[in-house]
């Protein structure tokens, strides 16, 4: 998906080469946040210091679902930012880190997938030992124990009883949880 990108220059002349570099970096940012929808980049050369020369500032405003993200790499004592490409690189590196953090935060709030409800028949039961096996519609067997039942249906279970359950995968194979007797 194309990102709506705006590039502007303040206190310096427009440069096609610099703009091309910025557009490539914006395209690269999409790999870190697939829902990046807009990006505004401002390159500024606020003043020229007699001793240091011109130091560049770069501001990046990114639009993503939720809150927007902003990065500013200000001119300070960083002499490396006398090179416009270094200032741009540093700003985009910071933007990448912020986008990665945002994606990690979003992943933490995603809902957990719940197992689907399945149906089967009671194939074997070991009442004294407290466990049994359900034969699923596709023919494989699923283990469950007495504590996996939603109510105390254990005394009423018989081979051939219809059951509803959720299946999870364990170290020793599939097992049933929330097992319910169907009348």
C-alpha cells in the first residue's frame, strides 16, 4: 500500500537527491508497520554556526491507526548532523524503533484465539481411574479426564454418549477441555 508522503525543506533549497533518499526510507518503514498510512518529513537548517557550519534538523510525523508518531532529530552538539544524510539516517532509525515498539505493543493487546467447539462420541471410559477417550467425527481419539467436564456428568457417561468439547494439543497428544454431555 502506498504511503501518502510529504517532504518539505525549511531554510534550505529543495534537493531531488535528498527527497529521493527520504522517499526510499519511508518505503522501508512500511516493513516495520504495515498500516503506516502517512508520513510528513521536514528537513530544516535552522542556522549556520561559524565554528560548526550548518547543522540539520529532521522531523518525521507518521500516521498510523491510533495515535500518530513523531520523531525529531534536533541540531545540537551532534557534529555528525552537519551531513544532511546522516541527520536523515538518524531520524529514520529512531522512527523505525518507535514503529517496532508500537507493533510490539499492539501484539500484546491482540485477543487470544480460542479453540473451536468439537463433537464426538465416548469411545472408552475408565471410571475408576477418572479418564476417558472421545472418538471425534474424523476418527481420531482425544483424551480427557473427569476434571475436564463442565458439570458432574461423569456418573452418567456411557460408551456411545454424545459429547461436546474443545480440543487442545499437549505434550502427549490432543486432550479435551470443557467436555459436556449432550442429551
